């Protein structure tokens, strides 16, 4: 069955996945994340693919959770997010190198997906942030520990507690971005990088990724997932969510 929210293709030994929900700035709903998860798993198990590239549209890599879809199913919000956390695991546990090609917004789950990738190329228009606290929700996909281990405690506190997004140059300096490229050269740059990695001895590449990933692992992911699910049941989240979905900012959203 053809995917609704992503596009996928293989070029030589490179699996390219495009997040494709342009009418909603690539905000991610349950089905979209499931499609992404299944496609990553397929490429991760394919003998024809050596490197996986994740990219979005020009205006947005992924602009966070699809809040309206969750608001429309508020009574099932916890179950929806729990299912999405399960889908998210294929990104966290992918064996093959993941390259993120980021243009525009990478917010909330979009930023968390980026942090799961091994190399991040970003254009000057890229913006990275975890603004979930503004609607009474914790980052739901490991964002607190992923961001802290990537940029350090002080900057992670600043970004998560204030909701401030990093511009591309600050994100690069903080270690969230591997390098900045121009919007015009993004496709060329991720293609050259992926081709270079794909040309190397595959078993050695896989071992190198495994060693580096293990060195960066944190035991806090499971705790964060549990706490984020608890926050879904709070009254402030439910009130903020409905206000956000109706485009009427609540006090929590203004904080």
C-alpha cells in the first residue's frame, strides 16, 4: 500500500525518505510516524541500502506533533502517544547510518528525530526546538535526555524551559548540527556524503556506528517516556491542547 505521508526511493545504495505532509508543515501524526518507522525498518533490513537519508520539505523538516489530530482524539491521547513511542524505536535503533537533511522547522518530535540521526546537515533556514512545555506536555520521544547529552545541561534547560528555538549557526556551535550548507546545495551535499559512506566497507561502518552510539547512550529514555505519558493526563495539558487547536492561546501557552 502506498504511503500517505512519506515518499521513499532508493538511489544506488542510498535509501531516501521524504516527510511529505506539506499542508501541515510536516507536523507528524500517528500514521505518519508509523509509515516513517516501517520505511526505516525496511531500509535497515535491505541488502540494497547502506545509508538512509531523512529529509523534509523546504519550509519544514517536521514542525512537531500534529496537535489538531490529537485534540480530535483527546480521550485516546495517551494511547496515541504510547503507540507513537513504539514506532519511534525504529529510528532510535536503526543499525545503518542515518543522515538528516534539515531545512526550515525541526520542532518537537521533528527535533527529536534529528537527534536520533547520526549526521545532521542543515540549511541556514533551519530552526531547532522543543516547545512542548507551552502546552503542558513533556517532550514525548526522549527529547530531554537526547538534547542534554547533545548540547549540555545549561542550553538544554534554556531551550526546553523557555521553548526557545536555535538558529542553524547556534545549533552547529552547540553540537546539534554536523554542518551548515546552503539551501541550494542541500541535495548535492547529502548525496555526496551518503555516497561516500556507502562506498566504505559496510561491516566496518556498522561497527563504528554501534560503538559510537553505545558511547552516547543514556539510561534515562525509558523514564522520560513514562513521565511524558503521565503529562498527557494533566488538566493543564488538556486545556492548553484544546486552546492551541482552536488557535486561542491559554495562559500555559503564553508562559
